[in-house]
């Protein structure tokens, strides 16, 4: 009867704790202290169910996780990991993971009670479910910071996680790849440890796997390795992931697509040579298509990748132009609602346009300059967007000699941008008679006469340079107040005198 009551109690608590609305009631009822002795129960199913209930409670929020720590439950679980059957091991590893996930402090408590060695031993178990539970807990500890990840490495987890990636069970592969990603992300030294264990080759083999959740983790892990240094990025590339990864930019799963685009970005950012390799594999055209087919945060890594490629050299920037990258970046700038995505698009357009007049014209022809100006002047824009839009405008303007694109800015730009616009006119007009005529008929010369500039400023110099391109009476004719002065002369004129 007593055993039946204990069984019913733990099963009921485990069941109740699976629903968020019950958690607070259970907490207030003091369930934690009632479950603890049941972890030592002589009946194995009661032990396991008590651990499962504790895990569910600890998983809910950091207060409950801290209650598990303060209740001195962790050492008991660690001891049991070594001693008990596979069902209990899974439940115990679940509690450790549930505590560790909330914060670095809670993860440190899990480490301090000796959990790492016990979890690493579990990675060598025969049962894939135990391996999976242990890998999951190790990943959750490692993800917080470099110090915790180093503790996981020092416990000897990495070679065993690489073995887990090679196991037939999909869910084990996923979680092992995720843990490797969580270790690699912090520093190049940690990523190097993962590489030294032979992870890249095994991860690269799974690029074409059919399982979307596995591919998410594989691409995440490869990105977290490649991002740190040229050497690590080259090692990822040497696993012959191109052009195979480019097909995955069209994957049905949003996260797979985003992680692939992130991987390509992390490789492209390092050197012109790595970017060129991606261009040669057809990567820029594929990413331009990707930017056109996605929105929001999924679009962002593609936008940034195009900016990184264009930043390296004139030729690489021209590769982005030829692949119709400017059009897609211009659409991103005008369509997206989120300022940080628009800021990335502005930055990328600036990286393309800053190289030569030809590059600047390609950007200006897509009607980008008024959009950048609007983003810079809008009171609704974030500081980051304003800064990036302003910098992109200046970068493009300093190279742009395509006057039809500059003219609208004469009417709308504030003084700090206007000086760059007028400066470009002052460079082109002295050498181009057709442009001089167009500048008069379009109203540009009239607009320049209306600009108030302080004598001695660079803007004043630019305006003088423009005015010297025209006969004096033309300049006078377009100066403000000229028509009034003519009318005054009519009033003062006495016929026949």
C-alpha cells in the first residue's frame, strides 16, 4: 500500500509538472523537498519518475532550478549517474540539463558538483538514449561561456561527441552536433579542439542528409568553427563543402537556410581568396537569389555576406553587381521593417559603391541614394541605421559621377551630405558640356544658387567652381531675387528718356 502511494504521488507530480500553469502551485506546496527522498527510493521506477518531475520543475525557471541546487539534490544525481540503470541515467541527465540551461551561475553549480566526469562516462554507454541525454546536458553547460565550455573540453567530452555524431540514431547525431557547435562558438582555441578531434569531416558528410533538424545543427557547428580565423575557415572549405552547400540555400526549412547563409558569410568575411572561391563556385549568385526569396532575420546573413564579399576588392564587388546583388539589397533597404536589417543592407550597398565611379553608378542607378538619405533623415530610424546610411551615402557619393542620380539630393540633402553632392558636380561639370546644359535645364544650377554657404567653407568653393563653368549672366539669371531686380529696373525705366 505504501509503495503504491509513493508511486501514485510521483506519477501525479510528474504529470502535473508537465503543464506550466501547475508549476507555481506545486512550488508553493513544497513539492521539491518531498521529491528529494524519493530519488533514493528502493523502487527504481519511483526514483526515475521523481527525477523526471524534478527535471520538469527545474526546466521551468531559474528560481526552481536554484531550489534544486539549494536542496542539495545535484550530488545525489551525479552519484546515481554512475550507479543506476539506463532509465534513471536519462532522467538524472535531464535534471542536470534543466538546471544548467538557465544561466552561467547555475551551470557552474552543475560543474562544481562533479557532473562533467559522470556525464562524459555516460557518452560511452551502449544505450543511445543515455548518450543523447548526456550530450544534451554537456551542450547546455558549454553554451554559456568560454570557461564552462573549456571545463567540458577538459573533461574529455569532445572526442566522444565526435563519435556520437557518427552513430546511426538521428536524434543523437543532432544533439552531438549541437553540443560541438556550443563548444566551438566561444573562441578559436575551443573551435581548434573540436577540429583536432576530426569533427569537420564527419559534419561535412551530413550536409546532404534528408533530416532538416540535423542539417540545422551541422551548418551551425561548421559556422561556429569557420567564424574564428582564416585557418579554421580554410579547413572547413577543404572538406569540399562547395558547391554542395549552395543547394541547401533553397532548403524547405528556414533554419537550415539561415544557417547555410551564415556559414557562407563566416567564410567569405576572412579574405579575398576565400570570397573568390565562393564566387567561383557560384556562391554570390546563389546568395543573391536567397536574399530575394527570404525576409527578416533569415535574410540578414545573406545581406551581410554580399557586403563582406564586396568589401574585399573592386573585382569581387563587381561580381556582386553582375549577379544583380544591388537590386536585391535595394529592395531589402526599402522593404524590411527591422532597422538592423536595413542597416546591414545600407552597409553592404556602401561597400559595393565605394570602389570606383562604375561601382557607384551601379548602386546609384538602382535609386538607392534617396532611400539611404531617407533612412538617414528619418526620426524613426535607429542610431545604427542612421550611422550606416550616412556612411554609405558618403562612400558612394565620393565616387559617383553619374549626375542624374545625384540631382534629387540637391533638393533634399542636409548640409553635411550636400557638400559631397555639390562636390561631385564641381568635379564633373568643368569637363562635360552636355552635363553643363542638362544641369541648367533640370533646375540644378538654380538650386545651387539658392544654397547658403559661408565664404571660406569647402561648400562655398565647390559652388564657385560650378559657377565658373557658366557665363556670368546665366549665373545671375538663376540667382535668387534676379527677377525682382529686373522688375525694379522696369519700374525705374522711363521710355524715351
